[in-house]
């Protein structure tokens, strides 16, 4: 199963690219996911981040997930097929 299809809650997320330069390099535990956002626990604070504005990795993987391409509910994403670039 690819990183696109599995649940991301409980994974460590690292933001590698963003329209907002203050988000790049931030790392934390994914606490929740909606169609358009991810909630990340960074140190002692929860941060809600729009998927469309970031590219990120999960659990120190080399696979970079483009948030703009995964704008659906997590339960809809698990059965979807993705083409890998």
C-alpha cells in the first residue's frame, strides 16, 4: 500500500515545501485529517494546515505527498488508485 492510500493519523509528518515559508521544515505527529486539512501536533501545540498549500513526507519516507492531489476525505482515499510520477 502506498503512502497515499493508508491512514496518516499517527504518522510523523515533515513539511518539505509550502506556499507559506514558515511551514517548511515543521515536523509533528498527525492527529487528524479532513478533506482539506491536516492537524499536526508539534511539541505541545496543535496546528491545522491546509493540504493544498503543502508537500510533505510521512514517517521519514522518500515519497513526497503533494497535498493538492489528495484533497478528499481519508476514507475515500484508501480505495483510490494513484499514478506515481
